[in-house]
C-alpha cells in the first residue's frame, strides 16, 4: 500500500509546477502566433513600405537579361522584367516600367556593365542580411548609369 501511495503522490504536480507549465504553454503559444504573423504579414509590410521609401545603392553591373516572371497566387499572371547581375550587390530585378517591347533594350543597356546607381526599397535594403541567404531578390525602382563600362 505504501508504494501505491508514494506513486500517487509523485504523479500530482505542485501548484508552482502547474503555474510554470501554464506560463510556458502560453509563452510558447504566443511565440508561435507572432512567428506566424511575421511569416504571413512580413513580406506584405516590407513591400508596402518599399513602395514609398527608396534608397540608392551603387553597384558594378556585370550582366543583365530580359525575361518573364510569373506568379500563381489567384490564377496566373506573367510580367516582363530585367534580371541584373552585379559583382557587389548580388542579383537585382527591375520590373517597374518594363514591358515586352522594352525589356530587351533595357537589358542590353545594363549588360554593357559599369557602375550604376539603383533605387531599391529602404526596408529591403535594411533586411538584406535576411533576404540574401533565402534567395529573395531586391526589386529595383529606378536606375542611372554612373560611369562607363569596361574598356
């Protein structure tokens, strides 16, 4: 009988242990909720902020190629873009103002190479440490040639 009583007493938790378990469960639940909100709402918030807040970066362009991009979030959509390769800023994508009739000419202008100034979103620039490792490519809003290409 003594063994059964000892076993019964050990299976009951003290009020302090029950409180610790509840605090841990609520903390874990809130952390998962916040993480979910960041994953779902984060990209939308960055994109919205970037539309109104631009910063300039200077990059050495090594190549550019016109093409199409697509998304299937509500049906299917495609749009023209220019993918820009740089030696110091990674890959950038220009889709603002790009259409099927001008994408190849703009790509050819950029493909000559040299130093260019690009306007990208301020939030995107601040989060490059996070977006670069996961392969997110910054969107370019505008560009301007700084100096000549390779000679």
